């Protein structure tokens, strides 16, 4: 009984599947990075607002 390796067609199909998975992985990675940056951006906005409020309170602009 002679066992042969995968055919060229099988190899091409496997390579296409691997390429497809790599593209999907890269796409997911970009989406996660974008979501992470959006979260960081929102955190920075909140911190800026908090710092502005604290600065106003310290300078006496709130009328206290």
C-alpha cells in the first residue's frame, strides 16, 4: 500500500485557508486595537474634564 502526500490541489486549498485565517486575525487585531484606542480616548476626555473641574475649584471659580 503506497501512501502519497497531499495533492497540489489540497495544498493550494490549505494555503488559501491559512491566508484567509491570517487576514481574519489581522482584521480582528485591528478592530481590537481601535476599540482599545477608543477606550483610552474616552478615559483621557474624562480625566481632562475632571482636571478642569479640580482646577476651577482650586482657583475659586466655583464661587465657594
